[in-house]
C-alpha cells in the first residue's frame, strides 16, 4: 500500500513549541570557535574578529540560543582563563580533545558574538575539575549588577551591564567514563545539588539543567537519571539527554533513527515523572535535549596537541539530511516534554555550517531541515492521526511516512512529511476539515537521485530544497503525491473564499 491518510484536528494539540527547541551549540573543539565563528584575519571579520558570513548563516537558521563553552571541553576548563586582556591569557592543554587552547575567546567575547547574532547564551559550568564555588563565581561575574569582586571585574573587562544569562548547564555528560573527573550518579547528584543551591542564591531568576544520560546506550541508563533527579529535583528545572546517530551499514535502520530517539525521550520523561511522584512534588521538570545530530564517531581523525585541529568535520550527505529531518520532527512531536534542544554543533564540528580557513562558508545538507523546522515549526504542535504502512527496522516498525504538524499564531498550518520509502509514488490524503477551507501556499522538497551527494566548496548548492507547484484553490481535503526518500514542507493558510 503506497498511501498515507493524515487527519488534523484543530483541538488535538500536543503543546506549544518553546522557541529554545531551535537552539545549537558551540564548544571549544576543533575549528568551531577558531576559524569557525572567530577568524580575525578573514576578509569577512568584524572589528572583534568574528566572521560576518557565519553570523549571517546562523541568523538564517533562526537559532534561538547557543550552549557554550562545552561539551567535554567544559570538564577541564577554568572559565577565568578566558577573561581579561588577551595578551595575559594562558595557553592551556585541552585534555578532552588533545588540543592547544589559546583562550582568545571567552565568555565576554562569546556574549558579544551572541548579541550580534541575535541568539541567547546557554552557559555551562564545570563539574569535572570545577567546584560549586567556581560555578557561583562565574554566574556572579555574568549576571550580578555590580559592587562585588566578580561583577566589578566584568565591568573592568569592558561590560558595564550584566549579561542576564537565563539558562545554565550544571556540567556535561558526567555519566560518561570519557569525561574528565567523571563521577557516579550519587556523587554527581550531590555536587550538582549544592551547585544549584549556590547559583540560585545568587540569581533566583535562572533556570538550571542537570546532566542526564549522555546516551541510551550506556549501561547506567536510565538509573543514572533517577538517582541524579532524586538528589536535585527540587533545585533544577531541566534534565539533559544527548543522542547521536550514524549509518552503520543499513540505510533503512539509519532512516528510522527517529523511532529510537522518540523512545529515548519517552523513557527519560517517564523517569522524570517517576521521581516527581516519589517526591510528592507539584513541580514539573522538563527535558533539555542539548546535544543531537548525525555524527560518524567511528570515522574520526586524531590530532595531538594542535590549535584548532580539523576534527569531527563530518561532510553530510542527502541521506544524512533525511535522517536529521526525522530527528528534528521528533523534537517537535515531543514539545510537551522537550523544551530545549541544541543541535550539536553549529560551525565546522558536526555542523550545518562549514567554513574554509580564509575562504567561504557553505550550508551543509542538514542546514536545510533545521532552517525549515525553525522557520515554520513555531506555534501549536498538532497531534495528527496517521494511517501509513510500516517498515521493519532494528528499532521496530517505522512508519513509511513520518509526520509533524504545527499551527502558527496566524492560523497557518505547516505539515512536515518525511518519506523513508522507496516506492516511486506515495499518495497522501490530507484531511483538514476541522479548519475549514484552506489554500496551499508553499511546498518544498529535499530529494535527489543519489543519497550520497554532499555540498562542497566547489559545488555548494548540489543539495538544497526545491519548490513544487502549489495546488490551486480552496479545499478541506488534499491529495498529494510525494516522492520516495524525500523531506517535504507543505504549508496552508485559511481561505477567504
């Protein structure tokens, strides 16, 4: 059966999307900072050394917030190394990525970059080699108005007004044995609780993200999440989860990654709800999926003790973009549980934006699904009723056509459809009767004959969405033929007829 029936009802609503669902991540890793967002010698550099072409592309993506400065880098990082006169900043060994860190960009410069880029900062404090006291001092430096040592030091360093950073991560992936000063769940839970207390004493308006499971593949999942939440529940606001996917040789399994991601979210949220019940709490804790992407972890090149080495620079194909689209849709479909999500990362390192040192910046294939969902996925997420054939995968049965639907404040509907099937023609019967007569206003498709094609500096536009012909007229039902292995964005507005 090459047919899918989709019914949208205006009262079947999952949740309103939090704009922070369209966030990203910059870590001091590889060429993300140096030669990514910051390259003073570049012809596109502004007066602070930030690449204006990269800023323009980040704005095009519609990113709401950017997590900084890590990542694994965070667990060995002393934030004070990155403040004050640049000529006095120490050059350090970064043990997480076996790199040299020159500390020419720190929290002050990153805050300036964020303002230029129209994004908020999601700051992170070190729970590896760092202490609760140091975390409080960083917050004081950033957010306290003045009259104390750390806030006055910020002023001395050129920023008279506090940054007002609202969202803070208490460490990174502390469940991972690869993490600098890795802790078990009990020790991390206690440390995170005391850190949260100090930070909220300093600024009670902030929201805190505690480390959940770095992946559902670890043997400690989901017990880690339960133990950490039992120690921290009343002091924090979000639990993090991270997940990456790569093609392990089976395209269908890879395309169905969204099934596993969806199950991961539901399992973590079930753990949150369990601890809420255990605590007899009236407080709700939500999820921060603050690292997600396609990442080929088995195909990495190693460099030892180099500044800004070209590591983790995956070149994304059309197939990767389709998988990525399914993951983005899954975040939207879980908007009642996931309030923050950060694409990891933003520039050069497993990223939608790719730069050449001294040269241009291009859009990788995954740029487009993120831009589409960010642009058209804000509003009320609808719960579609979908009847579609399924495909057997390593994650269980996956729908051939995966669907997300969002109604914006103007009453326009955006329908996202990922077709992972290979049949030449797949027909969609779309029922919009509860919305009255609607007109199609936009239809774009990301597709190609070769799933392995990538965008390159020589051919930067080989893979990008193409516009399809709209169906003219006002209807309450539509019949559409979508192409195999394609990502479709279809938009409707209320008819005046």
